[in-house]
C-alpha cells in the first residue's frame, strides 16, 4: 500500500515569463490576421498546417527534444507554458499536437537513427501530422484485446484489420499503432502486441470518416488491407509493447490540455456576469476559479516533477481524472450561473453558441486518452488496491 | 515545501505528535489530561512560537517550516491550539510585539467580526468561533482604531468567553471584549488588514485539512484492504476502488493547492493579488475536498467509522469543523468571484498563470 501523494511546489522559472510573453504576442498577431477566432471554438480550420509551420518556425514544436533532431532542448516547463497559452487562446494545434506530445517522444526512444533523423526535424517544422492507432471496433479501453494483425513477411510486416476513433487520420502523415504480432499467452494476456510506425500514404490503407454528434468530423475508421510496413518501422520490442506504454503516459495525462478544453466558457462567464455580479454568480464563479487554479497548480507540479526526472504516474492520472471531469461539467455550470441574467446581455449570442458547442463535445473529454474508469483503476492500483 | 530544514522541523513535530498526541491513544482517553505534557513538549521544541523571531521570544523558524509542521499536525488531527498560537505569534511579530509563552489564539477568526480599538486604548466588540479561546492564555487580535488598524495582545482572563464547541468537540468560543485593556499593542504595518489575517488563517486551515485528508486516505485504504466481505477484501470491489480513487483525487487537490498557497505566502512579503488567489482558492478547494473526502471515507468504513470508539472521526469531524474558520468556502468564493468579475475577462488568464 502506498497512499503518499506528492506535488512538489515549483515556481515557473524566469525564462518561462519571457516565453509566455512571446507566445501571447504571436497569438495576438495571428488572431489579428484572422488565422482563428478565440471566441468561436469549432469554427475555422482546426487543421491549419500553415499555422503549424509558423509555430514550428518559432521553435515551439519539439521544444524539449535534442537539437540534432531539430528540437530546442528547452525544459518541460517551457513547453508547458507554450501549451497552455495556445489552449487558452483556442488556437488550432490539431495538426501537430499529437506528434509534439507523444509520437515524437516515442520515436526518440524507440525508432532507429535514420528514421529519427528523417522524421523528427519535420515534426519540429510543423510539417507532419501524427495519429494514434489504439482503439479497434472490438477493443477500446481494453487495449490488449487488439486484433489487427501484423504478419511477418520478407523485410517487413503485412497489416490487416482496422483501427477506429482515430482522430485526424484523414489528414495524417503517420500513425503510431499497436498491432498483434503473436497471440496472448496464458500467463500474460498483454503479450503479443508490437508498436509500429505506419506511413499513412502506404498502399492498402483506407480512411472512412465518422461524424460526431456535434456535426464535427474528427474521428475516422482506418482499414488496413495487406499494408506493408518495413522492419525498421518496428518501434521497440516485438510482442513487448505493453512494457513501453506506462512511462510516457504521465506526460500525456497531466498537461494543461486536460482541463482547458472548455476554458473559453470561463471567459464568457466573466463577460456575462459583468463587473458587479450578484452573490449567486459571484460565488459560483469563485468556486470555478478556485477549482481551475487548483488543477493548474497540480498540473504544473507534475510537469516540474517530470522535469526533475520523477515518475508521478498516480498524480498524473489524478490530474486527468479531476481535470477532464471539471472541463466536462463546466458547460452546465456556466449555463446554470447565467440562467437569471438579462436576456439582452451583450455577449448572449457568443455565450449560447459556445455553450451549444461545448455541450456537444463534452462527453468525449472523459473518454479520450483513457476513460475515467480506467484512470481510477490506475489510481487504485497505485494505492495498492490491485 | 521540500527544503532540508522543513523536514527537520516537521520531523521533530511528527515525533512529538506520535509520542504524546497519537490520535488512537487520545481517542481512548476520557479527559484532556494528555494536553498538558503534550503542550509542554511542543513548547520545549519551540514549535508554537516557530514564526516569532528569537529577539521577540520565538524560535525564528521560516514560514515554510511552520506550514510543514501544520501539515503534520493535520495528519495527527492535533487538538491543541498549535496552529492558532503560530498565527498569533506571526500576527504579533508583524508589528514587532513580543510573544508570550503559553497557548494563544487569534481574533477575529470570522470575516464578519470586528473589534474596535477605542480612544481610551481599550478593546470592545465580539468575535465568534474563536478556536481554543477557552484553553488559551492570551489572544492576539486585530482591531479597528480611528487612526488605523491595531494589533493587540490581551489576556483571556480579561474577556468573557462562552463554552461553545465545534463539530469535533474542540473549543470554538464566542468572545466578548468589554473595554479590555490590552497587555500591549501596536499599529499594524500599512497594507496589513483584516483580510490578510483571514487569508493567513485560511491557508493554515487548508494545510491542516490536506494533512488530515492524507491520514483519512491512508486509514481508509488500509481498512479496505483488510475488511473482508463476500469472501474478498472490500478494496477488491471496483465500486469501492472508484470511491477510493476519488478520495485520492480530493486529497491530491487539497495537498497541491494548500502547498501552493503556503509556498506563495512563504515566498512573498505582502498580500497581493496572487496571494489572494492562492489563499482563497486553497480554502475553497480544501473545504470541498474535506466535505467530499469525509463522506467517501465514512462510506467505505460503514458503521464502525461513525462510532466514538473508532479514530476516523478525529480526522473527519475536525476537517469539517475547520471549514468555518477564517471564512468558509462560500465566503471566499464570493470574494474571489467578485474580484475576478471586477478585473474582467481579459485579466483573468494572466492572473491564473502568474506563477
């Protein structure tokens, strides 16, 4: 049993302040240019590759990676600051965000040298979009039930099967996917899966769109029919992908994107209640501010611990559990708190548009990247209950 | 709060708490006779006056040391006025007043109470919910004078103190001041006011609450691993695991936000916007965590958890009682909400991202 939870108190170092100002200036300029509208989530091109290239040119993709691969060898805390400023501004980062957050680090760790030298610099320049191939029609949270098969052939592997709920697959350049290379064993049902790098332009890949209830197109089904993947695209140990998954997850789970997804509603709530809110609105707003501040301090603390080489796996899972529930509930809290405001408040149209959008995307927040139930299982394991 | 010295002071405190203030042992006792040797040991170690510089009669420890000690005190559900004496010493120290030995408390300890410092240099007014007033020798207080705010030290024997208790059975008294002559007093430094005292008290209570939650989590997880039902430890049931994961989440939130607020106060000179956001948020979120956490823990323990015999209530009732001290979460939420609303949407994110 281990119930010791740790959140080191850190203050963001001075270089973060300068960087934050640079990021804000850049975003203000892009907003002025009309690249995106911070008040209108879900409008415009979420996949603005030209914008990603401009971000890459600023040195804000692959920030923590080695310089020899196009990275900038900056700290995780500096990356944190850039990530949160972009989220808060509602900037379209979908094109490069997955590559920056998780695909790049996986390649750094497991890809052969020539692949790192070829791909990582292009990620850093904002030229590449990566997707994650985990879920399948018959396996979601139960990752190790994956069936899509990689069969050994001369010089590589043939992939057959399908992945589902794959965000951005329609525009992606590469997928990092889990495929079955051997059946699970009786002793270890997690055995037999291998991580692969797949070129999305390879012959035999078909991407079918799946529309969300919000009307957005983000999800896809990706069908593989005899898709050839060369040997040097195997990432890590054959049949041993399960050993590779855990340590990266702390980065993926605890970032600011795990509680800022509906942040625009906080700003709209403040605009709606005006400078002299009644006691009900003031108290409701104050609680939300305290909860948000708490989540951010937890998330910053985890980033600081990762920077200093610790592995706060349970703390990171907690940040995602609390953070995604908070951002998911926010639309309804804002709806309740604005219920008695005059119908003619100046930002009524924007508020209602944002509420409608946030309400329709909210269910996914506690599903993507590990459901609440799975996260709580991880926390329970960390507590020594499993 | 990870500095070397924090560990030394906090470890010293932990040893004394374990030896003389162990909650399970205390829970079996019928009277408060344990308090005298316990307080003596704390005093000998310099803990109650940790925040008072040596030249004013204290131990001259850092704010970080004191907060670390309060975290440990929370873990032991310490039921003597240690936090109160620390804050009282801190209040006196800010005006250069010497701190006396013996347990102290602070007034006001609710945001709406005011004490008046009259032209004749006496104190009048009423403060409710003053923690441990009936067990303290002196009260450090903040009063409104015509020429500004005054910090004063009064003897509890000069005040009228009722017998009220909080949820946990600790003294939480209404104190009346009827033209009480202070033992000593001084003008408060500029920028220091009633709100600053409430914020300092709120952060102290938040740190204690986070400590209490750590113990509640540990007790509850142990129990879930031991208690068998339907041929399995109840901790093996997913429904129970989900609840324990939520309890861990609430504990984590309380630890992170109270630690952040304590760290902010320890590293800043005055009370500015950042301190206000940190301290008010800590109180709000720690109270939410206490409410949620207590309810989950009691659910896991079942009937045994709400017996007098079981130690759980020493933690749960105390952290629920602390919700009311130095401003409830509702009070601070309204204050924080008004502040944010007044600053407007454009200034909100820069405020949150200030550190």
